C-alpha cells in the first residue's frame, strides 16, 4: 500500500468505523486500495457512482484525482451523512448528490446525453444487470464500469444451494457477469475480497 492511500484511509477511519458499527455497507479495505489505484492510474476525472451510502467510496475516488463525482442513492438519511462527510473532507464542491432510484436517474442521464469516464457500481446487487444497458450508454469511449461485490461471498460461483433470501441477488449477479462477458463488453474479474468486475465496451 502506498503512502497516499494510507493517508486517505487514515483520514476516513471514523467513517469506516461508523459504517461498520452501524452495518452500513462500504467497500472493503483491499478493494478500497484497488479502487483508489484504479482511478488514479487511469486518470479518470468525471465519475458516476451508484450507491453513495455515507460517502466513503466517493471520498476515496475524489482523493485519487477525480474532478467530479455524480453519486446516486435512494436513502435520504445516508445522503445527509454523505453530504456532511464530503464537506468534512473538503470535497463537497466536487460532488453532485442525487436522491432517487438509480433506475430513474440513469435513464434521465442517458436522455441528457451525459457521459462519464468511469462508473462505480456499488448499489443494489440484484439490479446490476438491469442497469447495464443505460451504463453502456453513459460511458465515454475507453471508459470503465467498476462493479463491486460481484461474487457475493463466493455464492455467485458456488454450486451449493443458495439461501432463499440471497437467491434472486445471486441469480441476477450471475446474469450480470454473463452479460458483461459477451459482446460488446469485455470484462476482467478480479477475485479480490468480494469480487470486482472491470468492464469496458469494445468499439462497435
């Protein structure tokens, strides 16, 4: 781990402890480092995030060099905390926060012909595959979709019987991975912690 990301994670430690103590889902530690390096090394500047929670990942993305983050979450309580955390970290002026269902927002962004260098997908896991057509239209050429938690504790690749509460989510994540491994997409699956899928759109 380089010194830059160590300092970022140290500054975010209170956010991280709060989220874990209150069962608020945030990106895991090694995946957070991978996300930071991915944004920084690729020079992504204009990023869309689906699943704000309390702004933890968003602050990592902005600390990695992004100029602007558009972030979506349906949970108003989380978003108020996220706003406070962005402000505390000095990033509020770089963020557009949208409180709505991602499905609605994505279609609106497509209609407005918005484009993003990268999309960080960390919202409702069972909805990833339904978001995909809009995500494709929102990506700049050579942009990437960074989807977190795609293996869901190993259940997505497991042949065991899936618990009923998780079954729909697992089925839909399997559909997502199948879709992003077919034309016009190309995807690298990173088996780090809960699984990361990095997807790009091939030239058509």
